[in-house]
């Protein structure tokens, strides 16, 4: 049973990390100069994420987002062109 729970947490953590990237993209759509940190919930608690947007090269923003589910943390990174 714990293997199934770990597998579900692994997938859920990825989903949460991706949600952070999408929230940053929405912020950038509203304000292309926005940079900063977004958290959902009391990161790093269960079922939360934190996404950080920093200025990149050639009119891009680099987003690093971490999602937490159970004891699993997954990180994704995206480069968004402005």
C-alpha cells in the first residue's frame, strides 16, 4: 500500500509543481514585468507549491517551481519567452 501512496504522491507533486508554473505564466500575462515568488498553501507542507520567477536572457523569465505531496517534492523549471 505504501508503494501506491508514494506513486500517487509522486504524480501529485509533479501536478502541483506544474500548477506553480501556470500561476507564474498567468501573472506574467497580466504584468510582463512581474518577477517574484508565489506560494500556494503553507509551503513546504503537504499539497503545496512554491514557484520563483527570475529574469532570464533575451526577454525570458526562468521559473523554478517545487510541488510537495506527502513526503515527495518534485521540481520543474520552465523558460517563458515574453
